[in-house]
C-alpha cells in the first residue's frame, strides 16, 4: 500500500494538467443551452400543432396524452434524436437506491431477413418494462411478481446522453406501488398546486390558475486526485475516510473559502458547465468552499420536478467529467474528519402562473397579506411536521455532518430574522373576531405595509438554522450532499399542501359562520398559527448547548441519529397526512421506512467491515514492521554501550516500542469486537431494532480503532505508512 501511495504522488509531478486538460469555452454559453434537450423550441420544430398543444397541456395542466398523439410525439422525438447520432433510448428513473437507473433499448428493428429500420412508437415512449427486480422494495414485491414498470413523465424534458435518448420516468411495481422518488414528488406537487391555487383564487387573485413550487439547490462536493483516491480502500468502498490524522493545516485560516480556483479544478468546472448547458441545467455559480479541495455550484431556480431531475443528472455528469480530469468526486456528507462536510441546501419557494413569488411581499397591503398567508402557513407546517422533515434528511452519511460546526443541528427550527419576527409579534396582538377600522388601518400601514422595506434591509442569514427564510424563499440547510432532493421536497410540499387545506377550511368557517370579512378572518387564523408556531422560531446560535436545552424545554425533538429519526416516520399523524393527500399508501410508507433502515444498517456494516480489514491487514503489519526496526535499533545500542548509558540512550525508543504495542493491541481487540458486533446486529430480524443496534453498538467502536490508528500514523515512519495521508488528499491540487 505504501508503494501505491508514493507511486500515486509521483505520478502527479509528471502530469501537466494545464496542458492536457485545458478546456476551451465558447464565447457565449447561452448558445449551448438545451442543445441536447427535447425542449419547447425543439418540440415546435418537430411536432405537429396537435401534438405540441397536447404535450404542453400535459406539462402545464396535467391533462392526459392520447395514444395516437403519443405516437406522433415518439416519432418526432426519435427523428430529433437520430439527427444527433442517437442509437438507443432508455426510461431514465430514480429508484430508492439514491442514484439514477437506466436500461438501454435500440431503435434498431429488423422487419425482413435482410432489412431493418429505426422504430419508436407511442407505446414504447409511454411505458417500458425494465423488470428491475433487484431494486429496494421493502417487501412490496415477491420474487414471483417482481416486474417493475417505468412510465414517461412528460413534465420533465427528454435529453440525450452520449448516443442514448433519456426519457425521465416514474418507476412502479406490477401492482401499482411506487418504487422511486419521482412518483410521490409529482403527487405532492399536484396537491400543493391545488391547495395554493385555491387560496390565491379565493382570497387574493382570481387570475391565478396554477402555483408552481420552485427549487434552487446548492451542490457541495470534494475533488480528490484519482490516483490518490485509488490508494485509499476506505474511500473507494465507502466514499469516506475511516482513518487519517488531521493535518497541521486544515481550514483554520479560511484561505480556501471563495479563494482563487486552482487551474486543474477550473478546467473541470469549465467542461462541467458546458455539459450542463447542453442538457439545460442552468448552473450559474461556482466557487471554493470552506474545506480544502471542497467546492460548490448552484443553478437558477426551476420548477421542483425539473430541478430534482437536473440535480440527479448533474451528479452523474460530475462524476463523468471528473474522471476525464483525473479526479474522483466525493458527495459523501463527511468524507474527512476535522474539516467541513458537504450539504445540498434546498431553496424552496412558490411561484404563480401570473409571474408572482408568493413568498415575496408586494407593493400594496393585499399582496403583503398574501405573502404573510403563505409565509405563516409554511412555518405552521414545519412546526406540525418537524419530525417528518427531520426524517426526510436522515441517512448514515448525513449523521456525521448534522450537528457539526458547519451544518445545522438535528433540531428542526426556523430562522426568520429579528425584524420579521417583530412583525409576527405585532400580528399576535390582533383582536379576536372583528377588527375596528383603526386596527385595520394600523395593520395595513404600520405592520403589513412595512414588510417590503423590512425584508429589503434584512438580508442576514443564520448558518446554524436548518430552516431559514432568506428574503423570498426558505432554505432547507440540513439536506445532505449525496441525497436525492426529491425526498425532502416531497415532504415539504406535502406538509404545506395539508396546512393550506386546513387554513382554507378555517378561514371559510369564520367568514360563513362568524360573519367576519375575508381579511379579518385571515388575520384571526394567522394570529393563532403564530402563537402555536413560535416554538420553532429561533434566531440564535443553533450550535450552542444552550439551544439544545432550550429546545427541549420547548418540546422540540433532538433526533441525532437516523434510527431515532426514522422511528417517527410511522407515527399515525404522518401516515394520515400521506394517505389523505394520496402521496403514499400505508404499505408504501412502511416499505420505504424499512428500506431506509436496511440501508442504514448496510452502510454501517460495510464501513465497519472495511475498517476492520484495513486495521488488521494494513495498519497492524505496518506498525509491527516499524516496531521491529526500533527493536533492532535498541539491540544495536545495547551492544555498543553499557547498561547505564543504554537505558538513557534507548529510553525514547523503548517508550515508542511500548506505545506501538499498546495501540496494536487496542486495534486488534477492537477490530475483532467490531466484526462480532456487526454479526450480532445483522442477526436481528426487525429492521428498526437492527438499525438501532448498528447505531448504538457497532458505530461507537469505530472511534477506538481510529484513535489508535491515527496515533500510530504520527509515530510510524512516513515511508512505511500504507494509507495516503490527509495532507496529500486535501492539499494536492
């Protein structure tokens, strides 16, 4: 291993990345935009008027595409793809593995013994049967009924990757249960659209016919030289380092954050942006992040479904482009101990088809009341379903990041800024029932009316908050960098949809039964929501112990681990939410919970096994080899000098020999105990109990092995040490 490490380091000095990986960027990236996408402009060119109208209605109104029209669309899509050198097509979907999946079929179709054509029909476009029996299903599918089907999602545009036409699709079982992230998300988006549109039309703007949830994600990641990556078996197998002493210099100086982007990395970013433009991913931001060799990119806001597809697609493209530049990309939330981990902040908002952002105040009291309505209802939804939101970002890898000094804690709270918090406190004082003319005037002029100028000057952000309002959107900061955005977005849109439904019922009741006017009824309901939701509003340091104590007093849960968080998913309240909105069936909820628990246990088992293997096969032999050198040195000193001089001269060597023996003993004993603990946890049949045992009995054993290994790293001769060190992984450009 040590020879592999030094060979990897040696290769770096003989490679001219400036020359070999130089990238030429077009004068205008915009000219590449959607080049490989079956976009609206391309549809206008290739489709008949009937087919174009049909697919646009499906995208904007959710109407069904008839089979004969689907045939027209399929032919046009095929002709466009063939013009770009495409030979195959695939239904591109997002199973519950966390990555994307595809099965390629050729357009090639023989029709006589010596003749063939390229064929693609509406039936082939609408549905494909990839079987896909090995994907996670949580017991939904038996072996004898393992068929799975993919179905075209026309609301997300088809695109070309290489020589393959990719058709975004949902993935369902033979019996109709969802087996992916996209299908529940689409249902949640539909539910929120209906609920939000109903409120807009009833109270604020009759011209609104559709509300579109929007998402702007921020993707953080690490880049590691490919050769160095291959020299670390823990990185290769688990995506993170299980061992490694922190270097003397990490991120203490903050000199990497927003610093000059290294040339080699810039070449990677340039090529990545070119590929993103071709695929219609509107990336606009790139920069160095806090940790060495950590970076970030972010796009413009898009409709949630498309944004989720684009993020999943981006992660695939990033890995491919990184490979071309001799990098390996790390999406793990905490690949290196002692430095910042990586998140994927989800910036969520609501837009109308009339061009308004419902989370941005307007120029008059009516628009500001509209803003307050959606703002307060969102806070109420997060308050009522905080544990469900926490469960949606739970994973073995994100557990390493949450609560660390660069990520929000596992306690779900909301930061809205002191000025806006003051506005809500004023609204708490609204009279119960009918309002006097003076109170109405006061509210319109001095409370609601001042919201725009308050937000204009209130641009501060709280990095310690998992759910922060940042002017015209909510930023969900706790999402992990490797996560599929769909899961947290399904929860977010579902809980707000449910809350808006309840709000509409309560307001209408005050209007019809109590005789209140519309604005009075809205103020009365918002007042009560503010009182209830204040528990989750927190403006201070989310990292502090004082906040953890205060949150407990407020009754907020601090679900620090994934098994703890996932116990909440099966609460009847959450099951009722999903079933009531038609997002999941009871069976689907239980299946997905089981899949997450099993994935958690599997990840911890893999990490533990890899750690034990490295400790026993690499660290211990290396330490003993160096110890033998020391023993030989001590013997030589004893031969040359007398006993009195020998004890003084060999004192430190003797101490090092004893220290090495002590650490080797700890590593051996703990590695054996770790493997035994993994075996015991695997034998537990109940998924929740098994995951809990992996969390409480297996995972804590990692640290003892790591502590002794990292101590040995500081003792053993550098030329003997088998594992590529942090200073090499993090500071090799």
